[in-house]
C-alpha cells in the first residue's frame, strides 16, 4: 500500500486523470443511454383470430386486444416500447423479418378468442398458444419477444383470472 501511495504521489497527473475521467465516463454513458427510454422494437403481428361470442353473449376479440395492448406498451415518458406492424402473409412477414424491418414476428392463431372464452367459462382443458419467430442470435429479438410475451401473458391472465404456476 505504501509503495502504491508513493508511486501515485510521484505521478499526480495520473491520479488527477483517474479522478476526473471516472465520473466523466459515467456521465457520457448516462447521456448515451439516457433514462428516458427511446428504443422501440419492431414487432410484426399476424392476427389470424376471429372474434368469438362468450357465454354471456358479449363478443370477445382477444387477438385484436393483444395487438392493441402491444401498441399501447410505452416507457414511463410515453414513447412507444414496441412498433407493431400488422401483416397478413406469413412469407412476406418472414422476409421482412430477415430484412431487419422488425425484431420479432408474433402469430396469433385462429380460434384464440374462442379458446380463451372456453377457458374463461370453465373448460380448463382449453389452451392456446402464440407463435414467436425471430433470430435467436439477435439480442433485439430476445428483448422484443420477451416484451411481447409479457404483454400477451398479462392480457390473458387478466382475462381468464387463471392462477400463475410460479
């Protein structure tokens, strides 16, 4: 320790630079990333769902509700978290995904509303799924897919009031 202190005392210029640049780089990093949240992730969505009539006679358009919830996901400052791009053709959507026009592709299957309505009515064997497509080596896919899955999961959990296993 004494040896290091003596070396530092001999070279005050290095000590000064170390003390000045550490906070400077922290400030530069903060300015680059910012606390505001400005990155939005492109998500292609193919909504094949057809609205279903529930047991109480009301119409349930769960697929469109999921798409609307994806669109309304925002940072605290109000900027969009996900850029939702709707598509109808899977081949075209996969081409756009390969061309990096979006980070992830989400396919909402036909019968999504019907299955959720059945589950909500008490048929616990009724299940459905969403298909996520993307490049697993691309970190933006992972972020976009997790965000989209969280939005869809929160919607379906709120709709069905199903207990979460974890």
